[in-house]
């Protein structure tokens, strides 16, 4: 349970934290920083190009019957009925204060395997902000390891309040944002057409044997993104 990949003792990369605040457990408050644990830099992205000139295509914000508009004239609008909007400025939205804005309050603990994978969204490395925070940080990390538990709480980040799970990850901690219950589709409608009959026992035995033969520790490095490599090769040839 927890993060199986060991975090080696290396200098932390010069990256901006996605969130700075405190993890709070009862009366103990630990100043921490969150760093995105995944990267998209290896993915290939394309831009649309105007073939006759070879120049990139740009997009303008336009209003029907008006044309291009200035960015300063744009507000956020919530459509409460067709064609009618409640308008909000950035200041209006920033004024919505949440206690979770700078505090991740651990309000519940669950078994490390009790959360279904479909609820997990995005992982972040959690590190103490300074040496003074390390002692309390280590206590929380080791307590989660010994109890095999995951801490649950909520925090505000990038204008949204997230449900999140905190778990140990090597020498540090990993925070994973979770989907709320209303964001996850129910499986029953999709599986309703699948019969209740059990699998054939002989075929089941063969399948189990194959699974045992192919069972090995998980190693992400053993899997490569062949499509991205093929695209990269095409781009290099061109």
C-alpha cells in the first residue's frame, strides 16, 4: 500500500509549488508544499498551421455581431437559464473564502486499499516547507505507514475545492486529488447487460494459470509509449 516507488535523496528540482499551506491533524499543523508528480513534457503537441504561409493560426475571442473583444471586457458568467447569465469578476470569486484554502485538514482515515481506483485524479508530491517542519512531517508519514491508512481531507487550489487522499510515498508523502461522488458515473447501467452466469471452470483454470505465469512486480519503465515514439521518429525524419 502507498507509493511503491522510492523517493531518492536528491536535490529538489527548481519547480514552483502547486500549493503551499498546512496539513493539520488535530492541534498539529505542518507547513508543506505540493509539487505535481506527473509531467506532460514528453507528449507531442501540435499547432494548427496555415499551409500557404506556414504561419501558426491564432484564436480570437469574439462576440456575435460585435467581433473581437478586449480581454479586460470579459467576465465569468454562469448560465442560470438559456441566454441569461450571472456575471462575476475575479475579485468576486477570490472573495469566496474557504477555510481549506491554505489548510488541508485530515478529517478521516481509511484503509489504504479502501478507495476505488476510479476516484483518483491527480497526484502531488508533498514535502515539508523547511527543516523545522520535518519532525512533525516524519511522524505523520511513519504513522500512516505503520497503520496502513490513508488520510482524507479537502483543500482549495486553482479556484476549486478538492477532496484529496494523503498517503506515504517512500521518504515523503503523496497527495492525490479525488473525484467527488457526483463526478463519478455509476457502473450499473453499463454492466446491466452482462449475465449472472459464472465462467466455465476449465477456461477459468487456464486463465488463472496464465495470470500466475505473467505475474511480476510492477515496473513502469518496462512499458513505453510506442505511439509517441513513432510520432517523434516521423517528426525527426521530416
